C-alpha cells in the first residue's frame, strides 16, 4: 500500500511540475485602480514615499510593516489607458514583459467612430512587478498595443 502511495505522489509531483513549466512567466496581472496623481503615461512606484507622493496610500500607513515589506519586494506600475471615446474593461486588457518593455494589450471590441457628446474616462490600472525577478525594473518602459 505504501508503494502505491509513493507512486501516486511521484505522479502528482510530475504533473504539477509539468503544469508549472507551461505557465507563461512573462505575463503580469493588471488590477483596476484609482486614478492617482501619476505622471503621464505611467509611473513606477517602488517605496512608501513614492506611493504617498502620488496618493496611493495616506500618511497613516507610512509605518505599516506589511507595506514596507511589500515595497521591499515589489514595485507598482500605475498607468492610464483609454479615455476620450473609449474606456477599456479589465477583461479586454492583458500584459506581459518582453525584454525591457511592459506591453499592455487592449483587445478593443469596437472600432466605431467617436460620438459627438460626452467623453469616456480612462481606465486606471496597476501592475505589480517582483523586484527580485526584474532587477532592472526602474528601466522598464510601458507600451500600449491596441488590437481590434
């Protein structure tokens, strides 16, 4: 019975390792976010003071240990996309890192002309970058790719 259990365990481990190898490590997660006081077209924030400066956190959280640990390990890329005629929905956006560029893909559903009345607000987003994985994160550029 023990041998069957160990064989089963080895099989499960092999399957999990195979699935992990197939995951695209260059893909990043986009989160919807408030439109903070960011520099156009994007801003990289890698510490609490930077987050405080753009308004992503308030001064009461400056001594938060978990937040300090978060920014020790991560940087946030705040960005805007859309506005004017069109506003993207979160499920229309995807992103990945290629070389020194973060590419944000907007799979737009519509290609119709702008209406004469009203404007759409831009989508404000945040991408979290693992500083240990991307040592040159400060040099990353952001490129918006529009696809119909």
